[in-house]
C-alpha cells in the first residue's frame, strides 16, 4: 500500500497532466500563427559560425523584476528514490542596461523552489514548510491569510525586488540563482 506522501505526489502528477493538456491547446493555436515558417529554408540554412555552449549569466545584483512564468515539475532523488516537486519560477529582469549588456530583449532568471506537499498533493503551509515560496508570495502581495491562492497566480505578478547571484553548477558552469525576494522598491 502506498504511503501518504506517494499518494499526494500521484495526485499532483494527475493535476499536472490535466494542466499540460490545456497548454497543448494553446501551443496548437501558436502553431497556426507560425504558418509563415518555412521548414526547408530553416533546415537548409548554413553557417560557418560556432555556436555558444553556455549562457552568459546575469550580473550579480539586486533587480526589479516581474514573474514571467511558473512551471511545476517532478523529480526523483537519486539517493533516496523519493519523488518530489519543484516549482520553477522565471523572473524577467527589468533593467535596460543588463538587457543591452547581454544582448537580449528579455533577460530571464529561473529559480526552482522545492515544494513540501501534503497527502492531497497540495502545498503544505505548516511550520517550516515552503518558507522561500511564502517569501515570494509576500514579495508580490499574495501571502494574505484567508484569501484563496494557487501557484499559477504568481505568473504575471510583480514588480518585486530580487537579489541575483552567480554560482557554479556541478559541471562548473556559472548559473544564476535568486537568493532573496522582497517587495518592490518604490
């Protein structure tokens, strides 16, 4: 018999798949918009330039940002074989100087939030549970006791202040990390 945590994760995966079906409909609509795309031209286009293999990270600093997107995903801990949930939150940096420095129209930094879930597969808001996610909710004015809230409500929220750092991943590649979030500086 499955334990309570496993049942919660299974229920969460079912909810996630239902959300993916809704996104598939949106993707089909977007494909119709790209009807001017010519696959043969794309596939036959040649270059002599070498491609980048790593992104240039956003410089470490405090920035004003918007939450561009949120996406939940499941993972399996390689050591314990336990499944868990991460909520990836993609922030758009609102800084023209950084956009110009990195040569991007939109500078994005993604931070994964490990989620504590209950038996129903929903976020657990008990003592010492989902504290960083609670801080993010507080930063965008969505951490109000008694008011309904769901993770999808973060998408489009802001502005807020985020402190971005650069840390090396396991392969030694520099990556951005959102260290802290707080209410926007006005």
